[in-house]
C-alpha cells in the first residue's frame, strides 16, 4: 500500500518531517518558514551572518545584515520553532567577496548572488541541514521544483516577474534532490498577504535591491580596497585603434556601457559603447552600437541538469537562453566544439559580458519553463 506523500514529497506525517529553512530576514524566507511551521512540519530556521554587523546594520535593502537576523529571530519566536545564527563571514569572504573583486580585475562583470547560492547557501548551508538531520532544506526563492520522469526538475516560477531561475542555474541534481521551494507557485502579492495573515513584522519590508556586502551600492569602494590595481588608469581605445583618452580604471566599466566614459565631444560622430575590456593591457575598447552584437558565447563551469548526459549528444540541441536575469529566454542552439559547450544565438545580443551567466531553458514547449542549467561566460564573438 502506497503511503500518501506530504506537501514536501515525503511519505510520512508532516510532524515527522524535519525541514531546515534558510532565513535571510526578508519577507519571502519568513513566509516560507511560517507556512511550513503552520502546516506542522518540524521546522528549524537558520540565518547566516555573512559580514560585519556594524557595517551592514544600517542598510535597509540588503539581506543578511544585523536587522535581518533580528527579524528572522522574531519570526521563529512567533511561529514557535528553533532558530540558529551561523557565522559564515569567513566562508562568504573567500567564496563570494574575493571572487567578486577578482572578476572585476579580469575585466569581467560578476554576479555575486549566483556565487553565494552556488557556494555558501547550497553547498555549506545544505551540509549543515543534513548534519541537523533534516529531510530537506527549503528557501524562499521564486522557482519551482517539479517531479519529472527522471527525477526532480527545476522550472521557472509561476510569477515570471519574480522568477529567480537565472540566479539558481548552478544548482546540481544532487542539491535539487534535497531542496524545496514552497513559494515557486505563488505571486509576490500573495506572499505579502500571507505575511500579514501570520502577523509578521516583515510584511511590508522592502525587497533586497543592492549587493548585500556593498555599502550604498558603491561596489567600486569594495573592489578598490581589495584589489587596488583595478583602479589603475589606462587607455580608452576606439576599436579602430585610435587612443581617445584615459580611463579611471577597468573596474568602472562594463560591456555595453555608454554613460560615464569621460570622452570629449567630437571623439566620434555616433555614440560610443564599451565593447571589450582588456585586463592585460588595462585598455577599455569602445565602438558603435553595432559592435556590441554577439551570437557566439563561450562558457566555463557548465552545470547540466537537463535530460541525458552532458557531452557531445547535446550538439545541435535547440534551447532558450538568458544572458540577463530580467529578459525572457532567447532562441539559441548548443554546439559541442573541441570538447567544450558553446552557445549560438539565433539573433545577436548586445552587452553580453564575460563573468555573467548564460542560463539554458528547454525549447520544447512554448513557456520554456524548465531550466536545463547554464555556465559562466568567458568570451563572445
């Protein structure tokens, strides 16, 4: 006789199902924990202290700061489940902040939120959850875990406007077995309604906007402190070879940038954009808009969670890809060249920068809902 599965997919009573909830102190993870506690699960809340309280406590729109830890503790007290704060400042600095600075020093543009999910949260915290005897770990991310014929699949959230699949492309099959995303089928408005229903003080708390460890959004202050070389000046060069002036340091520029180039009037008849950054020569190369278009994307550290094995069999597979979190998937195909996976876009895309993510989506249905994985962009053509 088959036992009935509970809402988290386990064939046992909810009271016997232990779930560790990653709590950032924001409304999403708070509602996630409160929902599971009300349903009767054996909930344990865990919040990570990722950087110094004193530097972060005044930030109103960042996660994992001192106020956020307090807010998470209040939710746990109200819903009557245990809550722990773990000092992961050293892990976070090594895995996320140092990588953030190094990426800019290489002339690329990082995504620290992906690195945080990939390392501190879904590697380190997931191990803690298992050590606590949890059956699974739940987060407040807007993404869906769907059971398919070959096991759990990652799908875009019901609310495409809040979908966080771009930031979770590096989730492995093994991690997906253990993870749960209770908010994936909800609208953000419903989440806030539930927060009010539970009486949570975070019901109207603003969403995180900035990179959590960057004071006042000034990321260059962090990079200059960690990697002073990134602030060294160099030549601003037109793609035709003309030296147009000096730039302030490669960390101030990203592919596709138009404003803040510091070029004098008359340097070109048409608007100029950053088309390439050469970290070795410390040159920022600029050109017209048409020079931004890219159709070939080379990747590293590819994570494949689609059907079948990663390898030559993927050559020619039609997919959708995102090179920015806010855009819908664009038509593309995968190519297997010299033992590496390459993405070929059907239509040129502007502003594709090394250091960013290229995320794959299934193209076999109109919604392109299933996430197939992705990789880090190393170069484009």
